[in-house]
């Protein structure tokens, strides 16, 4: 796991956007997994800027979002469909046919989840998956205790997750209690993973999943098992890490590492 420490939210966002942009430029038809929530907003804003000012081309990119609230229509202002179109897709030149987001209104949720898994496979798998992290350590909506082999499915949300997300709704009672989410196993099959986190409230869980034991009680700790996982943290989220000096040394001397590897 490569841990990249940044000074603030803006630097974190630009670093993450740069990693995504490099993937797209290297492989224009990349399959990118995307996340929602407040954390990636700065990353999406920077990607939009790079598209408008630097010509970053999304025309051949295919995307798969991590999750969606069960019971919300795509037009609901708190649905993740609405979020993605408002904050990214309508501002770039992506082909709408290449956009995949779980649907909250389906007659057969189980069948939809199986279809979503098949669509990912037919697309060739995810090249780069963007993640955020919940205050209890969950990735996507894989709450504590989720199997590391889990696939896309319906998940019951923890009380803490409902409370955390209540700020986006008029009140806590409006927050859905169920969601369709990619499983941990689905996420781990991505060729590269990029997790971003900011804020002092994320410091304990960032320490837990980066430097603590691998456990299903902190589903983000599964990233320790991935061969190419990157974590970009701003200063407050990284404040409790014990090995910051080491992470910073790698960042500041990456040219030496690349020279040793002959890159």
C-alpha cells in the first residue's frame, strides 16, 4: 500500500485527480470505478478543470459507481445518480452509454446486482477504483463485518452510517436504511485502487486500516491485501499515523526508488 500524505484538501484532490488523469491518458478506454460523498468533490472539480483546460478526454472512458441508496429514484436530489451527473458527468465529454450507476428503483434487486457484476466483467474489469472511507472504516457500503469475498448486493446500513449521511437529508428519518453496493471482493478485483480521505474525524479509522490488523470489522483494511493500492490523505486525516516520517521519505525520494528500479 502506497501512502501519500498531502498538506490540505486541495492538494489531496489535485493529487487524486492527477492519478486518475494519468490512467486515462495512458489508456484512453480505461474503466474507472467512482465514489460519491463530500470527499471526492474536489477531485471531480479538478478533473472537470483538466478536461476543459488541458483536454483530458473522457469520450472512451467507461465508469462504474460503487453504490446507490435502495428506494431512491435517479432524479432524487440525494441519489448518487443525481450526484454524479451534477458534479462530474454533465461537465465532461463522457458517453452516457458508458456510465453505470446502481439503480435504487428496481423490481428485483438481487437480479440487478448479478447484472451489475456481469457488466463489470464484460467491460474487462475495473482499471482504477476510487474510494472514500466511512468513519467506521467501511468502503462503498460494506459495513463492518462484511466478507472480503462479498460481491455486489443489497446491504443494510449501520446506525453510524445513517447518522453520518443525515447531513445530506432534511433529517435522519429520511436517510434510506438499505443500499446496493459493490462488495469488498468486487473492489479488490480492480487493477488499481485509490482511496482518499480528509478531516480530523477520519484520523482514527485511517490509522486503523493502514497500520492496524486486517479485519472485516474495518473493511478498508482489506486494501492491505491489494498489490496496487494507493492512499492519499490530507494532513488532518493522517494525524494519527505512526509511520508518517517513512511515508514522507518515500514521497520525497521517489526518484531514487524509480532509479533503483530502472524506471
